[in-house]
C-alpha cells in the first residue's frame, strides 16, 4: 500500500452495495469499490486497481470460505494486512405489500441460506441461491411470494421491509473478513500470523511433528484447516493461524525449525488481532 497519507484508500469488497462485505469494508476509511466476485477483488488488488480488498474467510456457523482459502493458496501472492470480525444478524426482507404467509421462495447467498436453514424449513419456502445477499434483495423486489435474507442496508436500497430479524439458526453468528494488500502489517505487539504448508510425506505423526514445534515454543495455534492440494486425491495443504508476528524472534525460530519436516510453507501475512465483541 502507498505510504502517501493524503491519498484516498481504494477499498474493494464483494458487492454489490448492501452486502455484509460492504458493512465490513465500511469500517475502513476510504472509497468503497464493489466487485461481483471474490476473485475479482483479489485480482484488483494484484493489479493495483485498488489498495486493499475485503473478503470473507470464515463464519462461526458454516466454517471456512473455501474459495477465499483456495485463491490465496493457489492463485494469488497477496498478504493479509488486517482482519475484521463482524457479528451477522440475518433479516427476512419482504415487499411492502407482502406478508410472511405469502412467501414460498427465499433468495439469498448460499452461506446465508445455510445459516438460516431451520428458519427456512419452518417457513416452508424454497431456498434459491444468489451471488450475494444484496442481489437476493434485488431478485425479490416486486414479487409478493418471494423474500430475501439480507442486511438492513439492502432493505433500504431496494425499499423492502424487514419482517423478522436474527433469523439465523444460532445466536453466535460471526463472519471473519480479511483485508488483503500487497504487503502485511508491521508488528504491533498483539499480532496474529496466517500461513499455509504441506507435509513432506504422508506418515503417522507427520502433522503432529510440525504442530508440536509450536507447542514447544509456547506459540498458541488459534486455527487449523485442511484443504485439498488440487494435485491428487488424499493430498492436503494446511492453513494455520497462530499468535505472534513473523518478525518475532521465536516465530522465526519455529518457522526455520519446521522447514525440514514440510515440503512447502508460505506466510499469508502477519496482522493485528481484532477482538471478537
């Protein structure tokens, strides 16, 4: 990112306006620029069309956002500069003259539909996936028998009414977004690092040997996910988050120690920890 403090920061997000990604991106000062897919956001950062991009990476109910993880692992050499923790309250959006009893179709993003599965089943409606929650509101507009699951902002944009709030299946529904840039954050003293690695060979205790090095140095692992390597069936790469900055002495030591136990490692970024409210 440019160090010119007078320059307006260009912030890309998964659009269009009215999505949770826009809500997360709006927490950063700058000019918001919507994109139609996560890949387009990353591509714009890579090509310097925007300064940073805000994309979802995991949800407390549905788990990891696979497309974000796969793009960071296989397609783009970008860095996580910050994280944004956003509590999500899904809302049922209806046309002004409609009632809940009229609804037989519910539009929303696949993640939102999954997070509100029980509510939709109780409603007796057919779920239909859309590219975003905002697009869902647009598709429901003017259809008395259709509703959308989305944000308050989407309701305002498309002049829909909020029939019910907090319709997600579980009370704790939080999405973690990452802020992607061409370089990560300087150390702050309260940092987290994200990395990916693959094992040198598939053997008993192989993963334990790697993760044990972190435990021996009292480094707290806060997340571990596995994803297919895209090379062959049964071959995986691992995503880990751990406390500390890549410039910290003990982090450097551990990363150097595990090199002879793995075939590949890449730091996705070190950045300040954001507390979950």
